């Protein structure tokens, strides 16, 4: 939505520029190139969103779905992404698993795009009461963590965690990057 609003403003600016100074080719070309660049970026974001919306769970296979997610992203980005887990597929209800996968996906994508890292680790552990999933990168952004109200993606992750009756926190990882820690109650038997 922000990108489309920006493009609308830039298009209005270009139209005004062409009406006022049709001979100022260079400035019109610069505005046009900026619009093209932002459109290309928006197209990439839209493709990622569509991939996310296509993500469904056919059965309660949380661990396998996380493995598929990691493989998919590892094939698209140069950073090393590794998953370690000791949880079982049946530790969380199937209807909650999609939220967990989306939170993990958002955390990985944020690290891939913003962390200036070369390694991302996903660790899943469970006990009798809850499962905990940590996504940590070795980038340099841990000391620059923003408040939730300043980052729309983090707000969405927070809302998803609340729907799961869980908690999510954003901390500096031991390697200096960002650590996203999600704790969710385990399914009751």
C-alpha cells in the first residue's frame, strides 16, 4: 500500500512536470526511471506475498512445512539457512501451524533482506508445556532493533503470536544480529 501511494504521487508529479515544462526531458526521465524502479521492487514484493498466500498445510506437518520453507528460501538467497528441531508434528494444532510458519517466514525474510548476514539459524524446541522457535541471524542489526509500532511486519508477527496465545520477542542474538523468539503453548491432549 505504501509503495502504491508513493507511485501515485510520483505519477502525479510526472504529469505535472510534463504539463508545466514539456521540454524538461531530463527531469521527466528521472521521475519516470524512479517510477520504473519502484514498480519493479513492488512486483517482487507482490510475488513474495502471493507465495505466502499459497502456503497451506494439507495436514498437521509443522516440521516438514518448516523444512520446505527453509529449502525454498535457501534456493532463492545466498545466505546459509539451517533448521534444527526436536519438536514433533503433533505438538501444535494444525490450524495454528500456518501462523507459526508465517511468523518464521517473516523472520527469515527480514533477516535475508535487512540483516546484512550470511547465516540464519532456526531452532525449534519443545517441552511438556510449550514449543519455542528461535530465528537468529549473524548480521549487525541487533543493536538497532526498532519498536513494534515502527515496523509493520513486526506488528503482524506480534498479532499472529497473540492469536496463538503465545509470546514473541525481538532481541539481539549472541552473534550480534537479531533473534526472534516465539513461544507457543503446546497442544493439550
